[in-house]
């Protein structure tokens, strides 16, 4: 059985730009991408803490050290500069029977 699990998250990133002049994606500072183990073109889910908007898109690498978090294209309607977002990536995992444990008592 394949399961989808949370892989990494950029927590409370601040949107620095929202630009309509692109087909749609999220630009992320290359250093932040590396720390969150994100690859260019990787699918991510973006959650806007200010508006409650949730959407999926793909990652574009921005200049390292720039601090850029830019919503491009249609995604630019779902957030504006200064708003906080979570950027979450997931992975597929093959689950063998009884291999996951919880801390629930």
C-alpha cells in the first residue's frame, strides 16, 4: 500500500511578492529550498495563515539568500506581500503491514 506522508515544511514564511506575470508557481529562496529538501518543480501545498486559502503548485528556485517567497500567476490572487504561509511537501511511502506505530495510549 502507498501512503502519502508529510516530508517537510517551511513554517510561517512571509510572502515577499505576488506577481501575475507568470503561468503559476511559487518562487522560494534556494537556501530555504535546500533546508526544506525541496527540489525545483516539486509539488507543494501552500496554506495562507492570513486568509485560510490552501492551494497546490510547484516550486521555482529563486536566488540564494534573497529571502524570496513569491506567488506567481493565478496563485498571486491567493496571497499578498506580508502575509504568512506554510509551504508543505509530501512523499509517497510503501507501508508494510504493522510498520507504523503511534504514541497513543
